[in-house]
C-alpha cells in the first residue's frame, strides 16, 4: 500500500511538469560523496556553512534530538551541534541569514503531517564557527530566539523556507496543498508575538520539500520529490513577483527521498541531498546552473 501511494505521488508530480520550460543552461549533476554516518539518515534540510567553502549544515527531520550537523563536500560528518534549551518536533528545513556582521541559522520546525499542530516554531541560533578535524567534533550552542507561527485559514504541513537577504523576510512554502502555497513573515529577533501567516501566492506544483534563494538575490529555487524549479529575479522585483512567473525546470536525478536543496555561498552551484528510506544510499549532488 505504501509503495503504491508513493508511486501515485511520483506520477502526479511528473505530470505536473510537462508544460514547464526546461533550463537550457543546466548540466547533469556531479555525485560528490555518499552519506555514511548513522547519525544523519533522514536529512531534510541543507544550507552552506558561512565561514568556509565546501561545508554544509544539515539536519534530520522528526525523531532526532535538537541537533544540527556539519558535513564536508564529500558528505562526511565533521561536527555535531546540540541546540540547548529546545526540543525539536519535526524540523524540515534550514536557512542562513546575516544581520550586520553576525551570521545566523534558522531551523523550521514546521512539519505537520497529521495537521495536529496549530502553533509551529522557527528556531534561530547564531551560526557557530567550528573547529574541523579528522574526528567528529561535538559542541553546544544556546537557542537565540523561538519565533512562533500559525496559518490564518487552516493547519498546514510545510517543509521549505528561505530568507531574502534584501529585507530578511522569511518565506514558507507549503507541501500538501493541491498547489503549494507561499507565506512570509519578517525575521524579527526582538519581537515576542506569534505571527499569523496568510496566503500570498499559489505555485503550479505540489509537494514542495525544500527551497532556497541565492546570496546575490538573483535566483530562487524550490523542489519536490521529482523536480527542481528555478526562477530568475529581475532588478526591482519582489520575491512574490518573481515566483509569480513560470519557473524553469532544472534537470534532476530523482533521489530516494530528496527533501533538501541549497545554493553555495558564491551563487555558482546547487546542492541536493536526501534521506535514506528503506536503507537506500544517499548522496550529496552538485548541479551547475
């Protein structure tokens, strides 16, 4: 029954891409390395390490503790970070942002498969500058801020966030709506009230599992289990104006359960990585675009 359901979802997602344009500049991906550590078998989000090229923050989704992990460019686990003072429920994506000279990570505890949570959380920490060695390094960092969110109309499941570097507006894209829906809120590190999110835009696809924006603000990307969608942002356009346009399709090697995508620090490449359902292998892939 489970396999039949997955097959039906994949077929539906593939059919939804038939009329969308293919990106002519994209190349076949490069397989960089296989995930070997038993600590990161359900990777659901990825973002580049802000203090050096060739490293990435990743995290598991539900079932793990309050941990973030640093991997290198061959998917080897290098650092385990425990976030103090918080209990994760279902963290589904991670994004980085910078205010003045300080770098931050935001972890989106917005997974809601059963739609049994009304209040969801975004956890903000200062991005740690870590020591990387041959052996696994383990550190602890304090939680800086919990930002609570709810949807104005109904409970939703979502797995995709990114932060616009222009104005530090955070965008959430829902997963299980018939058409994925986009919401936003300001990343206010000083506020204390819960944010009520209202629909801003529906997208021509569903089951969105991850999203990101390039550091130069020029490209926005989102993916589901079968497809990578990309928008090119023109000067003066808002995020919503950009995502209102027809996206282009990046040729994608379908992963076992691909739920994570990010740009690199220098806006040259896309990276994807997946969970390991049924014990299947997971790889870090690099895409030119």
